[in-house]
């Protein structure tokens, strides 16, 4: 019997201890940011009913949902005509469950199921993996973590302003200095469609102009024509690509173009209100924070996130000095819980793409040394006597809240010191016959190369500083 070569599915990854430590550093920064704004933790199952997920992400999104075959003989209830009717019909017969595609739809399902137990407005954050049957490439994986923060049960645009604040705060705390928070409004996009004579076609327009950065104006023009948008309407879109000036000046230019459309007016009014809240909060995102001299928050009328449930403000975040897709995005989804039988509950939220943030921090070398440190002190041992002497010392360190370990067997000093180096352990405690006799142990600072003779109590005091 031949041995099978071990492998993992494409688009998935193993994470060793060093990588997990760095990921936990990112999670910690983001978690503290969420909690600072009053968001509470929540977890939902890895799998959902397929019916809960389908129809929430548009046709393209539905194709990327990982379906789970029914247990046992999944073909038992199928007939030959089911196969003849195509894969969509067949899927419903053989698959009742699926891996979650994102965290927002499961959150909406949770809200509906628990509406009598939770207090509105309800703020929650969620840090869990999601799965998408996408083509793997740099920065895009089939299994990846999302960090979501959502609030439901209020229409207040203060929530949108605080999302901008949370994004800016978390990324700044992670050491990023050159990023752009793009904001737009689905009402503005609907107003654009109406203003160019294609009312109700904002879906086709959004899908096309969302690709502006990838395929350019000519590519967008070609796709719009292929989608049935008239030549005249496509021509009327051109001025929108050339909006310039400050965010306030762009809003004023849009007012001239969209002021006569109800949806456009709604979108512009909402964006104006978000700006007012941010000004009241003295938001850094409104200031010239990037190396380019531009504010971090930028109105971008070409931003058209494709998820079908967004109805108000939409967000997307790009790091400017790294070749990477968006690392965060979200928006308002007034009608989402209505899909589950609870109409009239407005929600807004956003998600951090942790795997992309990790790649960005790694490329820019922004991980602090402490993010890879799990053990503060290593006790080296030379023989059985030093091992037995070290055991109560080890316990005293741990009782004091200091992460410590004892090298598990006598070995050459070079080997034990190499172990400390490889694990990025900042302090080593050496216990030999002289140290046992005097009661003063050698504490070596691995970074500075300095060494002191200290009592256990003094060592604990120093390491707790």
C-alpha cells in the first residue's frame, strides 16, 4: 500500500506558533477597538442552513458558497430528472447546509431568532473564519478570518461615523500610516442611474464601475454597453470619474448633478450628516494624515460594493503603499433582517480582513517583537540537582503571573540558549552549584547581553516591571 503524500486544500493554510502569535496580536488590537465602542462578542456556527445564505450575496456570491453534502446517501432522494434540471436544482436536493460565506448574514439570522432576548440597539463583534469557493491568489483565500462589528436597531448615522473612527483607530494602532477609507452611498449610485436615464439599473452600473481600478474606463464602458446600458447614458457617467477637490467640494458637485433625484438627495444628505458627526468627534480621518497630504477618509462615487443587501453608506479600505486588495469594508443594510421575517430593523457594520492585514503588516515589517513572545523567562538546567532546585522557582514565577518554562532535560548550555533565541525568550535564568549555594540566580537579558545575580524575589520584581 503506497503512502499518501500529505497536503491541504488550495486556498487554505496551516499556521505555526509564530504566525498564530502574530495573528493573535492583530485580533487583540481589533478586539480592544471594538470593545472601546461598546460592542459585545458573539459566535455563530461554522455551518448554516443553505437557505439562510442563498440569495443574500447576489448570483456571483451564491456561486462561491461552499455547500455541504447531506449525510449518508445524499443521492437517495434524487431522480434522473433532477440532474437534467441543472446544478442549482440538484444542489437543493443533495445539500441542506453550507459553510458560512460571511459573518453578517448569520448575525442577522441570530438577531431574528433572539429578538426577544437582546436589547436594541444591539452592538456585536465577531471574530471567526468564513469560507468562499473563490480562486486562490495573493491576499485571497478560501478559508480566512473576518472581524466584524455590527449594530442593529437604530437608523442613526452616528454609527457610520463611529465605524470610520474604529477603522482609523485600529489600523493606526497596528502601525499603518498610509491608508484610505473610501465612503459612498447606495442612494448616490441609485441617483446616478436615474440622472443618466437608467433608473433601476444601478445594479448593472454598480457591478461595472466597481471594476474601474482593475479594467479602467474603457473596460467599464465596454461592460456597461454589454449589460445594455445605452451609449448616451454611458457618456453621461464620464464626469463622475473626474470629481475633484476636497470631500466637501465633491459633495457640492454631486449636489448639482443629483439634486433632482430623490435617492441621490437621500444619499447626499446622509453623507453630509456623517461628516458633521466626524467633525464633532474631531476625527483624525478628516485631517491630512497620509504621506500624500490627503485625509484618510475619501468620498469615492465609483465605490460600489456588490453585495446586494447594502442600502445606505458603504465603506472600503485600501492600504496605499502595498499591492493588496481592500482590507476592510461594509455598509448599511436596512432590509437584511426583513429577509428572515423581521422587517424594519436597520443595521450597519463592517469587517476587517485579518489575513490581508497580516500580509500587509508582514510586508511592511510592522509586527512588534513582543507579538512573537510567548515565554518571558527560560530556566536552564545542568543536572538533576539544578532541575529539582528550579522546580519551586518555576512555580513562583508562574504564580506571579510570569510566563516561564524549564528546559525539560539536561543539555549543553549552547543548545538551551539557542532554544531561547529561537523562541524569542527575552530572559534566561541560570542555576548552577554556586547559584544554589548562594540563593542568587543569574538572570541574563538576551537582548542586551547583560547578566545580574538576583534572588528569586528580585527576579520576579524585575520581570513584572
